C-alpha cells in the first residue's frame, strides 16, 4: 500500500509531518509518500536520521494556504500538494491521501481532481466523536464541507454515514439521527424538517432527531448535520473539553494536597484525557469523493500524523468509496439523484 | 417588587417551583407570585409548611405542554400560565415573569401578550455561558428563539446583547463576536457573511467572527448566533460538560486510592463543577419583548428556581427593556427597522 501525505499542510508542517511519517514507517511496511518541497522534506528526513526505504518524497512546488480562496487557489496552483495528491490517487499511484491543510482547498482539489461518486450531490467530512465513558465513538457528518445545505444532501450524508460505519466498524444497520433543536419530527427550520422526512422514508435505520445535549453520552452510531452546525458542534466541543481538562489540571496543581491527589490519580486522568484527544482518532474521510481522502486537524503534531497514517490503512482496506458506489448502484431510492450532477462548493 | 413565576412550567413543576419559591421568599422581601393551578400549588405550599406573607398564588386553569404547537396552543388556551403571566406584566401587576415551560410557548405568549419593542424584528433568548477558569461569563444570543434567521436579526441581536451586557454587567462597549465556521470575514454561508458586514458597520464594538473552539476559554463578552447554531452550541456544551464531569466522578470513585484522592480534592472539584452548572446562572431573558421575561431550564430544580428568582431582581433593576427601547429611539442606524413590523415566529 502507498499512503500519500501532504507534507506542507497544517500548522506544524513539514517538521511534524515528517516526524510522524518516520514513526509510522518504522511501525509498518507500507510505503509512505510525503508530497511537498522535496529539498525541505529531504533535509527534515536527514536531520532525523531516517535511513529506511519505505518513505518516498514527491516534489510539489506549491501549497494552498488558509488565507486563500480555496477553489480559486486550487485552480491556479496546478502544482499544489493537494492537486499532486489527487492526481496520484486518480492515476492509481497512491491508495489514500492525507492532508492537514486548508479543508476548503482539500475539498476543492478533491472535486476537481477526483470528482464525486456518481449520484452524490456533495461530499461530506465525517469525523468520529467520543462517547464519553463508553470507549465508543459516534460518526458526525458533515463537519464543515458544506455550510449551505439542502435537505437532499443531509439525506445522502445519512446514507454515506451508515455505509461508512457499517464497513469500518462492522455495525449492521447503524442507528442514524439528525442533529436538531428538539427531538420531535416537526422541530427545526425547513431544511431540517424536510431532511427528517427524507431520512424517515429511507432504507437506513433512522431513529429521528437528536439534540446536542445527548451526543456526548452516546445515543447513536451516526449523527447527520449540516456543515455549519456540525462545524460549530465539533469545534465548540473540542474547545470546551480542552478548557475543562485545563481547568482540572489547574485544580490539581493548585496546592500541595491537590498535587499529591493528582499523583495518585495520574494514570486514570491520563486515560480520561485520551478519550477527548483528537490525535488518537486518525483522519476524517471526505465521503463522496471518487477516492480515499482523509483530513487531519490543522494543529496535528507527529503523534496525530502517526495515528492517521496507521488508521488510513484500515480505511483503505474497508473500501468505503467502493461500498458507497455499490450502494448507489444497487439502491433505487437514490436513483433520482443519479442524473442531475452539479458542481460542489467548498467553503468551510 | 412582584416577581411572577410559572407554577406549571418545567419537568419538576409544580413541586420544585414551589420549593424554590419558598426558599427565595425566605431570603427576600419582594412578593413572589406563583401562577398555576391554585389548589395544587396551595397544597404544595401547605405541605412544605409555608406560613409567610410574600408568596401569592394566581390561578391559571391551563398550561401549554412541550408536545403542542406553541403558537396555536397559546392562542387557544387563553388561561394558560404563560398568557396569564404576560397579561399581568402588561397590566403592571408584575415586574418580571419567569417560566421553565416550553420555550416556543413562552415566546409566542410574549409576542401575543406583550409584543416586540418597536423596531425589533425578532426577540432573542440570551444566556450566559461560563468562561472556564475565569470566573466570568459570555452572553450568547440567540439560543433558540429563531431557528430561521435573517442577517438583520443577527445584527439586532448584536445590539441588544451589547446593551444587555453593558447594563447588567457594567462593561462599557462590550466585545461582540459572530459565531461562525472560521475567523475570516468571508467565512460561512450567505447569512453569516451578510451579518458580519452589518455588524462590522454598526456602532457596537464588533470584533469579527469567533469559532466554537474559542468560546469556552472566553474571548469576548457577547457572541451573536442564529437560533439553530446557538441552540446546538448551548445544548451540546451542556451535555459534554455533564458527561465529562460524570466521567471524572467515575474515575474518582473507581478505586480505594482514587476515593482518597477524591476526598482530598472534594472542595476544589465542587467549585469546578459549579462553574458548569446552569442552576447557578439564573434565567435567560427574552430580549426584544416589551417587558421582562426570563426563561429557565425545563429541568430546573428548586435551587435553580431560587437562583432565578433572586437574579430576576437585578434584571428588573437594570431595566434592559427600557435601555433597548431608548437605544432604538436614539440610534439612527436602527431607524430603518422602525417602520416595518412583521409577526414573530416561535419555533424552538
């Protein structure tokens, strides 16, 4: 397997990307290809004493930054890392592409370079969210690829999410819910009322609406959301968890007695902290693209990169893209969506 | 002062409402008027040995439940607690009305019975959110009164929130931000891009977008949001904080050593838990109505009711309704909104 990773994407690129890639390359036999400024990455590899043979470097002379309008930058910078990655996937020269760069650029490059699975209106970013205290996760999609949604997109997110969880986790007929302001079917704005109806009439195991309050305790396998609310949910949860754990740390280091108590609890607290740590989770796939693409957090350090590379192998093995394609081909309820194909937008 | 409270609203009504009202009545000299089924409330008061003279009961023969379409139920049930409360406020027979019942019903009754402040397009629910570790709070509005928003509503939420924080907290020119999927001005859907522009050109101290990630750590005084995202943000934060604190409790009670450590930390952990506890915060005002109305959590128990009653006095004293009216009268930038007055919707 050849795992491609964007060497220039993220707050700590290329240093932490290279560091994470080396750790992964020492653990697995698959090839890891770092895409980016060849000389810079070569120097980083050398500096860290890399002498193995399963890391390759592919040169890309440009990179898209977070400050550029994604769609335009992707069209202009033909040799940007994200474009090189997508071209390699399309040509069969790589099995999966991982990037911690601008989400909008990754999405735009994916739409331009790979395109959507036939019948899929909009790709969606799908991330696992921890079920606190249950050692389980809930899939949330869309996490921000589509800030302007239509009800039929949400309906398709439900189907893609269901297929993903079924294939990656082996859960048959996973429970799917719609993130809304209340549990009753008639709650929410028109978008969510319509999406509720479409999902309720679909073949997936749709269990109705879910309020934000219940997600952390884990009430279902998949949560469908529009990209705006999903992004707000994910980022605010992440911020709050970090703040609470930070506050706990302050409490524990606040006095001699607390310090002793903290020592006594250190193992358990470390385990607890791990539950909220995105660097454990691996990358979030962009479902609906014609090829496996994983987004990692922009602030990913080496350990998150390492985990993402390792977990990317399972994602490739589960062939989610193929399964979604197959489901669309098999499924009559989706056929009405197969003819009309419009251009995707990449905004978040 | 006469503080009106809905005796039938909330999951634990009337028992916990009466219990909280008694605690408050023993603490303050103001009159507390419980609105609801007179006999039932009388029995509850008797059962708890109430023999003071600053609790009154006003009979209301009906109540709106969470399962009814709010606007219709409020129109049909003329003698519902929420309608009686609004009529009393309008007639000057009460200074503030508190309810833990259906948000939609409270809003519909407010629009019908009190109406909006001239020039305000939509009332908004404004709740304080803790700044973790800072002993401060951020005002978030709208928390769910308007699931379908227009940019001009968001603009007005910013102005009302600014006035509220200035008057209740005494912060001059409070920092206002817009909840969005990114910090750059061009982020988000059309609604949020337009709202950003309106807010940026207003007279309030607008500091741009804020991502969900940053709110818990406290970066501004006021966060403006559409009612859908605001509701998702608030409920998911509440659910996550509860789950994390629950998980921490499990860790602390998980073994003999942890139990000892927990004992050593009990004071600090209690303080920390208090930070995330909505029952400390008091009610959330519905800003924009022509009178002081506070929403409390549906799951409020006696302590939350007690706190809401005590804090309601400060809300009345700060005369936020009057200040918003005054600001609208003084402010030319708002004058374009003064002519067109449409009907409000009450959905969440």
